[in-house]
């Protein structure tokens, strides 16, 4: 299926830099109970009193969680600071498991193929960390952002040894990336900052957003000159930080804040950032010199993209979370091609990476999560069920050995998928 998309070139007037004025770290807005009604049961009052401190009950009432998911969710909320004892946590888990049972989900489609893989999985030291993003380093270590436990962690996959680096201020670390010196930079999704961890001293440095509206930095990525670009999802900004000076510039793409800049990639030039919007069916790019914004409207208005990947021919690949399809945008022509995903329209493609020009991604709504490989040459899919379930794999990346690093956010685990030698990758 080939669909020609519209190509829109917006002028520099649609993108403005916001003046820099240092701001305080943003605190979460206290939630209100709202109109969400809880069923009767032993821990109803505990939930009403304690689970509405930071948000309302919508997340709970509209949830779709297994007993294992509820166990991990309550651990996550305790790691984030829910004011309950362990014992109250156990009562709340039992109540939530009984009151909100899991609803039907799509089954992970099994497709065999030419490649063999081996899964390696590790449970993290602190309960309820919600490992959001993985970072595979050139030294072979695997880092993760423990968003709810406000820390970064490092695993040596050879020995299984782990070390954690708690963040001393409110951070909620999300995306991770390393610089040339091997230091780790993170997007402080709850702290409205970019953070840098000096891995030798274990010390953090913080770069607050110059505008408090840029409250939730999402995905950071260095360009080839060492400038850190990042998306700010709900704040609705793109930004860039110069590590030499610490200066941050914010850019507001034209249109409603609801556009929500999200995934971020570079093509082979390594300088011009490409990003998707979580709030609309668009992929966009900013000319880093002229500061012009160019937007590509993807043909299906329902399209919502989680992550993107780039192949060596400079094609942009995306998982269409809202329709279960795998998509490809040719940035030169604006041409868009989409393929039906193995487990169908409800499969919710999420974490994605490209290895040796093959697209790897996870169908995050199947239980267990389905790992998918797509070969653009043969247009064939192959799938594997993730042994411990995956629990929503939100991001993946290649390791130095050409394997796949993943964070399993709903399971408190990280993993490496080894692509076995001899298989025709
Ligand atoms: C200290 C603050 C805090 C408290 C207290 C809290 N939460 Fe949360 N909760 C969060 C944050 C932060 C998020 C993430 C919001 C986001 O990602 O947009 C969240 C998200 C959620 C979600 C949706 C995300 C998911 O993984 O499904 C559920 C469900 C949830 N909370 C349940 C609970 C329950 C149950 C309690 C009571 C035990 C609770 N929360 C108490 C901070 C809190």
C-alpha cells in the first residue's frame, strides 16, 4: 500500500526561541478525586485517601492490569512517594486485583522465520522502579532510568552486578543518552530539567528548563557536534542544550500544545533532528541553522507514533500505536507506506530499534509482549513472545555487539535479546 502524503513547509515564523530565564523545579499538581467511583471493598477508603494525592482515580478505574501488573503498579506508587505502609500496600493490591480484573487483550501472533534469539532478563534492585528507557553503553554495560524510584542504574550483563545512582532532587528520569566522555544525560520528566551523571564521581549536574511550561522533557539525543536535542511532550516544545555553556534554547512548533513532541531521531547527516508528535498524525523536522520547521502529515488521522527508527537509506520507520501498523516515511518524497502488524490493530507498537537495517519493535498490548522483527527487503515479519511478559517495553536500542537492549517498564526488569550467530540477520 503506497499513500502519498502532504508535504508542508512552514516558515521560521512558526518556530520561536523562548528567552532564557532560570526557573524553579516544577512540582506535580495535586490531583482531585474527581467523579470516578470505586467499587466497595476492604481497601476502598485506603485507595480513596492515598491514591488521590498526586492524581485522580481515572488511571485506576480505566486500567487493564493483571495481578502481577497491580503488584508492580502499587510498588511503583510507593517508590514515587505514596504515603502508605507496606501492609497498607498489600491491602490495596488485594483490593485492586479483586476490583479491577484484567480485560481481554489481543493474542501475540506467532510467526516463525530465519532468526534465532535468546532472551536475558534481570530484575532490578528497588521495587517499582519503572525502568523506562534502556541505554546500552560502548563498554558493554546496560543502564536504565528508574523513573518512579528517581534514579539511574547500571548493570554489568556479564556478572549481573548492579549499581544505582539516586537523583538528589525530583527528577522522574525518562530518556537517556551518553556523551562522548561516557557520562549519562537524562530527561527529567517530572523535574523539568536535563540531568547529567558524571559516572566517575557519581555526581549529578542539573540544567533546569528556562521556561516552566517546558515541564516534562521526554527524549534526549546528541547530534554529531555534541549538541543535546530533546523533546518536551506535554509542554509542547523541542529544545537544544549546549553542554559547553549549559545554554538551553526552546522552540515551540506551531499549532496547539496538544501536538506533543515525542520520539526523536537523526538521519545520516547527524545534525537535523526528526521528531514525531504524540498528539497528532505528523512527523516533523527542524533545520538547525535556519530554524525552519517542516511537517509531514501521515495519511491516517488516527496515527499516533510512540518510537521511530532510521535505516541506512535514511528512511524513517515508526510504530503506529493507534492502528497496530508498522510505517515508513521517505523524508525525500513524503511517501508513506504502512504494513499490518502481526497481532492486529490493538497490538500497540511501542519500543523500536533498527539493527543491520532490520526493524525490531514490541507489540506492547499483547500479553506476553510480542517482539517483532521486520525485514524491509523481504517485507516479512518474525515474532517471539518475551519470556517474562515484557510488561510494556517502552524503548529499545542496539548494544555494541548488535543485540537489543530493552527496559520492561511494567515488570521492574531490563533485558538483552541476543541475536544468535548463524541466524541470517
Ligand atoms: C506520590 C505521587 C503518587 C501517588 C500518591 C500515587 N501515584 Fe499513581 N502515579 C503517579 C505518577 C507520577 C504517575 C504517572 C503519571 C504519568 O506517567 O503521566 C502515576 C500513574 C498511575 C497509574 C497509571 C500508570 C500505570 O502504570 O498504569 C496508575 C494505575 C496509578 N498511578 C495508580 C495509583 C494507585 C493505585 C495509587 C495508590 C496506591 C497511586 N497511584 C498513588 C504518582 C502517584
